[in-house]
């Protein structure tokens, strides 16, 4: 990684995002609490390094990096039960109530996670 994270290259960001996507192992039919925890770590791993305008520009100059970033931002809006993007009636739900709402969404998120990883691998070949 660049010594200054605010100057990360597209290739460096692809490596970081790939690692986060691959580390995020979860079962879409399993415990939704585990899935939400793993997805939260995924969001932090992908979105965390995009902390400057310069890095944001690098991300959105790439179809794959931008797609991965937007996927993770959408995941964040979905899993954060108090996110402002949640419908007013959903904000402030108990954790159990929120997880019940999450359950039917998980298979689609899992499928999309695999798709964005594939797109990333097409644009930025993984290192052997």
C-alpha cells in the first residue's frame, strides 16, 4: 500500500477490496446475525480506505472499484438498522426485528458479493 493512504493506486485499492471480499465468508442461509457481522466487516474493509477525495476519484475512475464500493455502501445502508436510508418505520427496530427483515435479503447480497468479486478480478487480475 502507498505510504500515504490518501494516494493509493487503483491496483492497491483492488488488492484491499479483493481481500475484504474474500475474507467475508458467510452462509446466506445461516444465522443472519453472523452474516450482518461479517458484512459489517466487509463494509469497513472496502469503504474505510476511501477516505479522501483523491482516493474516491481513483475508485470511481474504475468500473470495478466503483461497483465494489457502491455495493458495500448499499450493504451498509441495508445492515445498519439506524441508517438514515432505512424507512422511518424500520429505524430503531430491535436487533431481532431487524435481523428478521434482513433474512430474505441475504441470498441476494451473497450472490452480488460474488458478482462484484468476479468483476474486480476481470479488471484487476489477482496476483498469484
